[in-house]
C-alpha cells in the first residue's frame, strides 16, 4: 500500500488479522519493511501490525533535500494519523530505534510501549566523520561498495553460513537502496543526539543489544536502558541485527514484554 506522507509517497504493510492493539516496526538504515516479515507473521494474530519504508528507503520516495530524525518522527506521526491509529506499541532497530526515541520524546502519549534494538541515543563528535564517509561513498560509488562491510557488521559469520536465504534477502534490499536516500539518512543520523533527554521518557521500555555488534556496541544500548527509568536491558548472542539473527528469542522477549502491558 502507498500513502502520501508529508509530500513523500510512502509504502506500508498493515497486517490486522487479529484486530488487536497497534504494533509498529521501524527498520534499519539500508533496510526496508521486509526485514520484519518473520516477526510480523508471529504477532499479526494478536496485534494490528504496521511496517513501513522510511523515507529514502525501499519503495518510499527519496526527498530532494536533507532531513532530520525529527522529520522521520513526524513522518511516523502523519502515517499513524492517516491510518487512524491513535497510539501504538513501537519497535525500532538501529536507525529505527533512533526514530523511535525521537517519537517517544515528540509524541509520548501515542506510545503504549517502546522497544529499542541495537541503537544509540546519539553520535559522539569523534564518530561523526564515519557517517560523512558512508554518505560520500554511497553517492560516489553506489551501494554495492558498502555491502560487504555492512553485512559483516550486521550478521555474525555463523548466522550468514546457516541462513544464506535470509542473508541474501537482506543483501538485496541493502544493495538496491537508493544511494541518495541512504546518504541523506546517514547525515540525519550523524546529527541525531537525544542523550541528555532520555530521562524525559516515561514509558515501559525494552532495550535489546547484540553481544557481537561492532557498529553499535552493546554499551550504547545499555546507556539508553540506564537513562530511562525502569527500562529492561537484554543482551542476545548476535551482531547488529539482533531481532533478526535471534528472531525466536527476540519474539519471546517482546511477547512477554507486551503481555505484561496490554
């Protein structure tokens, strides 16, 4: 399905077989809504599951000017308005976790629970250049040049060897991401920082990190958990895409977390 959100044609998939509470998933940089296929299938009997392609990704349009994570938060609010969802359980991974944090600060009354996976609350000054380099590489060389190093950060060698079909789907999405959209998102993440505001979040929060995540070390996610009162922190045997690599364990954690708050 497509809907125009803040001037950008946006793809979304709604699975509401169960007709239950809303549960929204936000994907990683260089991903799209398909990364949540398995988890959406797991929860759709009990929840109204929403997935969408963030601007510049998948089948959603690429803007012609820079945007911020705050803009991505506004996109989500507008999408929920368009679909008639007053509030939702919210799950964000990596870039999606940054959008979710911003949304929690911008629209706390619209979140039932907050789940943040493999994410950080901001980029340290010494790491800003990394985002600039990735953006420049995408624009200059295209996405193919970024694929090998990205997959090595995202998934452990054991998972890649055991699940080649899943890895190939993730690779295809990454390789076909718009270089311009990817670069603009890199620059948005470079400028994102809500570290000093995390204590404003007063929501039931689950945080999940991958033990082998080199791109966003577990300490970054643990910092978020320590900064949000009452937040739960879980460490999984995975790299950066922990909810995908450890999908059964993540689903069980999320199900238990949601059951206590629905």
